[in-house]
C-alpha cells in the first residue's frame, strides 16, 4: 500500500500534534489551533482545548491582530501595480495634512517612517475606536519619534495611515476594499472585521493561578488596518499559499516576492537575531531556515503565519489567550518538523527548451582578477554568476531585450552585466558594473583596468 505524496506520514502527523499539545499545556492557553500547508494545499490540521468533548476546527475564527497589516500591505501594493502611486512617493502627495507626510509609502510599509509605535493613551487595543475618530487622534501631537527612513521602528499608526491611503484612492471603506479585492478573490470567506460565529472568546490567564479573565473585543475603528481582522486556520492557510506563489487576480508572484524581501534598515539586535522586515511581512531566520510571514496579538489572542518558501511549507497557529505560547516559535517548529521529516522532493531535471548560441558561448569559468566564477544559464532564460570557491558575491540575472542582464540580488542587484565583443565578434570580456571578468586570470588580451604587467606571471627565485 502506498501513501499519496500529498499526505503527511503518520509519524510526522504525530510529531505535529505533540508540538501543539506541548504548546497548549505549557503555554496555559484555553485553546490552540494550527494548520500546515505543503505544495499549495492544507495537509494537516490540529487543535487542543481545555473544553472536553470538542475542539476548534479550521472554520473557527480567532482574532489575528497584526497579521491584518499584511492584508493592508497587499492593498497598497495593488495600488502601486495599477500605477496609482509609487512606493517612493511621500504620503503627503496622496494624503495631505497628516503631519507625517514626509514618510514615503515604502517606509510606512516597512515601519521605517519614524512614527511612534502606538497611538496616544488610552491603550487602543482595549478601548473602542470611537475614542479616535480622526487620523489626528491616532497620531497625536508628536507623530514622529525618529528621523524618517533612518531606522526600523514598528508602528501601528503607520498602518492606520496606509489604510486611510487605501480609502482615499479607492473611495471606499478599508474593509469593503479588502473584501472586494483580496478576501473574495482568494476565497477567504471566514475572514472579517467583526467576529462571525463560530468564533473563540478571548481570555487572559492569571500568571500565578490557573484561572481566567474575559478580555474585551473592541472595534478598533481607525486602527482597523493595523489589527482588526478575525480569521481561521483554513483561510490563513490559503492566504499563505498566496503569499508564497502570488495570484494574478490579486498580486503577481513577482510582487509578493518583493513583499518578502527586506525593506527596512535593521537594528543591531535584529542583525544578531536574524530578523528583518519587508513590505508588510516579517522575515526571520529560525534554525538556519529563512521564514517569512507575520505574527499578531490583541488582548485575548495570539497568532502566527509562517512560510518557508524554499521548503514549500507553511504553518498557521492561533490561540485565545493574551500571553502564553510563543506562537512564532511553534509555527517555526511546525514548518521544521515537516521540512526535516519529509524533505521537499525536487522537480525532475529537464533540459532547456532552447538556448541562444551567443549566450551558451558565455557559460563556464570566468575570473575577476584571480577570483574564479562560473556563469550558468538558468531555466528562466537568465544567467547566474557564482564563485567557484564558495566565497564571494553571487547573483542571478534577468535577461534584457538588448542582450544584457540585470542583477536580481545581493551586491549586484540592479547592476548591468554585458558581454563585450571584439570587432570580429569574439567575446573579449564580461562587464559587470565596471568590473571586468576575463576567461583567464588577468587576461592580457582583455582591457583589465590598470593594465597587466608585461613580464607576466612569474615565480620568485
């Protein structure tokens, strides 16, 4: 008897159940529900609860807190892709008079706009949004605490501004735009601004006694784009697939890849912990694995959405307690369990459908000075350049219509690579942002900057 490849092995399923059982018991949370996605579909769902007789399933809503920000970021990127704004635009260009208009849209998305972390008192997460009816009430008298663009400083009011930007350019309330442009196209029918039955209640668990206190569930009003949404593991699993692969109806694969790239200057502590922030997505290195997604919390609830694009595995973890399990750690563990127990099976190698002879001629070994590199053709029609020693700069390059290539990552991102030919058509060298790559180390027949010693290579007697 064979097991379908899309199903998890019994040992893997037990390991996942054990991990969430430990998290629910040690984290002392009334309930914890989780899902794992692999290969674009949900392959496991689990739940633990303190209530005998039943457990939450993939359709029970929990509040997801700041995972809402990722949904707001998707709306903003849609505006950019439609040409209605540029990420480099200052907010003032589209939403004047806020007092924080010097920050660009990209800086607000990446939490580097210099804004305060929270709105003025009283604590917005436990009070009705009617106390802050206007943007000025959210931003306060001193919205900026840091120079714009200089540092990553997480800001909830920043995403309130982005929600207001969406409303201004779409001419409709943020939640209406979200439902029409994201939730409905992706089939997220159990994601909403206000709770819809069945949904979990939010609880605070006493730190020194096994007793609980009900938490209020406020409508956040203006702050909704920063943390209002309720959702389920079923819906967030589908959202994870979208964030990994894109959806041409909502955002292209190229745009969601842009969201997953670091976009904010890292703090020193972030460098040490391997953390970064993209355009509405958190980026974290856990156990040597690069994970993207977002965490969320509001009084009574904790949530995490975690994706390993390389492993093609994602996890969702939702709980209904104010503090308890470290959901980010649990989510990372669920991804690790599946990725290590059942590694991704690579697609079969296949030859390129065709290869340009002029490009194929460039494949092979090149030297930058005395450093050896290999240039390879890639399946997408571009090329890659990587050091043969394992140390050095590497990048993939996108093909341009004129026969050049543009760097996609690392030091060479955005830099131009071109093959320079002699009058007879033979390749002289590669030019990469002024660096000369030659077929031999310091090839005397190539225009090596500074020239080549005419005595050539020699030993010392």
